[in-house]
C-alpha cells in the first residue's frame, strides 16, 4: 500500500486461506450513532463479510483494520450509481426525442438497466480485481 488516502473499518477475522482472510464488519448508516436512533427507523446496522489481503499472519478471532483506497470507493460509486443514472437518463431522453409516450419511455428506460447490471455481473471477476481490501492487525 502506498501513501494514498485510505478508508478504514474495524472488524474480526472469521477465516483464513493463505494470505487472504474473511473479515466480519458491522456496517452502520450515518445516523446509527445518533442519540435518537431508538426513535428512528433509519438507524440500521448490518454485519458484512469482506474478503481482504493480509499483509501479516492473521488468525480467526483477530481484531483487524480493513483498509481500502479512497479512490476505490469513488469508483464503486461510479459503477453502482453514476453510470446507471447516465444510461437511464440517456435512454429516457432518446425515447422522448423519438416521440415515445412518457409511460413507454419510462418503462424502457428502467428496462435498459437490466443489460447494464447483467454486463456488470458478467464482468464481476474483472471488477473485483479493481477493489482490493487490506487487513492489518489492530494496534
């Protein structure tokens, strides 16, 4: 890892294979730490399993910090939200320009996301290689 900005999250190693580990983290919404979270339905927490590269020997039960380059988070945002939005709006406007009805244009535009996400799924192994998480023993 170089000196680029990193996003960090604490977790616990649940399994290990060679220099790869699976780490359980608790993902929280931005308001999960709010003092009024018991009154709000938006305060949610989920456990997630992250596959990470271990730079040192790690064992199940070890507390670790998961790190990912900040630019990878932005890239995930592009793949998951920005590109589909561009596809959706592009198809919608193209259909409006050709004289399609609003209902037909909206349904076809929504349907245009199916091939986008299908392509993303088919190339998932290539995309996964771009997103690398690193695990370090918590100090």
